[in-house]
């Protein structure tokens, strides 16, 4: 029995020696420094990937810079052109508005001068026919027939007179405030003593006599109004 036990102990010792030898070799391999040649070979692919190609250095990068500069120039030019166009448009608009305002003022000025001239000419050409007190129709007469056959309309410029022919144009002037209005004779009256004419309500409003009811006035017969009445008609 002693021989097998010695054999078994020998086998275990040999196995332990083999495993120790393999472990020492592996440790030596892992601890050995890498050679410079091997390290440089390992880094070459990375440097090659990061380094610029000759085409990129000579063409792509300069073109990119030129393109960026050109884009900046174009953008600046477009902005400047837009500002110039906006300024020109604003100036033109203001000039047009000023011209239109001036033209409108000129038209109104001419119209006012023409109107004033026409009124003055009509007044100068009119014949003073009568002076006296004038009144106006009561509202109840609105819509009733007049001597001319037409219905009385309080909104029209008409009047009643005892002797002036129907259709005569007369300028009535309130001597208190110098307001005037032109009316057409379409009725007879008034038949109340002390008054020379009855005016429509609209004519009385123009003379600003609604509140007082009766006003002192002059009656000028306008030329070519068809009046053939004697200018010496008495004033009551």
C-alpha cells in the first residue's frame, strides 16, 4: 500500500508545478511594456480618420468660407435695399397725402369763393320789394293744399304772400341776425294784420326765428323770377 500513496503524491506535485508555470508566463506577458512601434501602429487609424484630406484642405474649406462671406454680403444688400424701398414708399405716401390735402383745400376755397360771389351777385341784382314782419306756418297746416295746388310741406323752402305771383323767388333776410334764405311763393296769406309773409317751418329755421315766432325782415325779389307785381305794394 505504500507504493501507490507515493505515486499519488508525486502526481499532485507535478500538476501543481505545471499550473504555477502557466500562471507565471501569463503574468509576464500581461506586464510586458508595449513597444513604440506597436503603439504608433495602433494610433495611425485614429489620426488618419481625424486628419483633413488634401481635397478638403485645398477646396472644401475655402469654398465654405467664400460661400459664407457671399451669403453675408447678399443678406446685407437685401436688407439695405428693403430699407431704401420702405423709405421711398413712405416719402411717396406722405407727398401724395400732402398733395391731396392741398388740392382739397384749394377746391373748397374756390367753391366758397364762388358761392359767396354768387350770393353777393344775387343780392346786388335783387330788387327790394318790401319790409315788414314775417311769421311761419303752424304745424297743423302740414299736408294741406296751398293756393298753387301743391300740398304745404314744412320741409320745403316756400312762403305765402298776398300779392306776389305764384312761383316768384324771394330772398328773405332777418334784419335782426342778417340771416337770409331764398323761398318760392306758392300760397296766399298771411291774413293776419301786421305781417307781410308766412314762411315754411324750414325757412323759419334757417332764419333762426322759431323761438321768437315773428321777425322783422326784408323781401328782395330775385331777377327773372316771373314777378310782375307793383313794387309799391303797401306794407301793413
